[in-house]
């Protein structure tokens, strides 16, 4: 289907290999930016340009999307974008999606949590998780009191993980080992809380 032409100058641009989609969502949320995030397919060396996906943000929260692959809902369309690792993106001030598509805001934190649950064999994600946890080193971790944990829509197992972390400051390796979750799931939950 046809998409509106892109305005000439984005206010920000980059590639998902430098700024993963989850980090991009967090940045837009933190800065409460409004505008359209356009994400192209991963670069694969194809000569033919491919159509991008466009997501409209209002004060840092996705409220509408136009996706190249049909999606039954805005969250499902957004979850598909987490699989892209080398795609270019650009942020435009204008609404390139259309007012008729605007719906309820999606919380980026809950969306990131769901993406981490559903990405079963994502090598790039596991490398990003390992890199982030390596930077944490042996520091004693805790959850800052101002963090609104409800935004993450944690399931019961993740909530138990958070309870363990809130009980006492603990290093990442001990937390992962004592959490009762599989090591991969515990590392991803810790990554979620640290993004």
C-alpha cells in the first residue's frame, strides 16, 4: 500500500545495530518525544528500496502504526520490529501515520518486557544482554525507589525475581543463580530492568 512521502529532514536518525529498538523506545519515552519513527527493513544488500514501518509517538508513547506486514494490533506490529538488528531508522516531527489510526498509548516498558519473553532464540539479543550484564560487573544491584514497576506488566515469575532484588542489594551473577528462573530468562529480566 502507498505511504506518505518522507519529510526532507528527520530530527534524529541512526541504525538499530548502534541503538537497538528497545533502547530507542526507552529514549523516546524518557524524553517524551512526539513524532513519527520510521523503521526500514534490515539492510541486506538489496538494490530495491523496501517500504518502511511508521509508528506515531505522542509524548514518548506509541499511539498508532502503519506496518508493512499486517498486524492485528499496535503492540503486535511493534513486537515484530524487535527482530530488526541492522535497520536504519529516522524520527520526524510530523504525524506520517494519520489521525484516523490513533488509539490508546502502548507503554514501551511493557512492550519491551513482552519482546524479551517471546524472543526465544535471538542471538543478537543474547549478545546485547551479555554485554549489558558484563558492564554491571560485581556491583551490588538494587531497584531505585522511583521506578514504577507496574509499567513493566511483569508476570508472576518476573515479579518474584524483582522481589528478590528488592530484598537486598545483590550482584548480577548471584541474582541470576538464585532467582529460580532459567539463566537465560533471569538475564533477560535483569536486562529489562537495566535498560
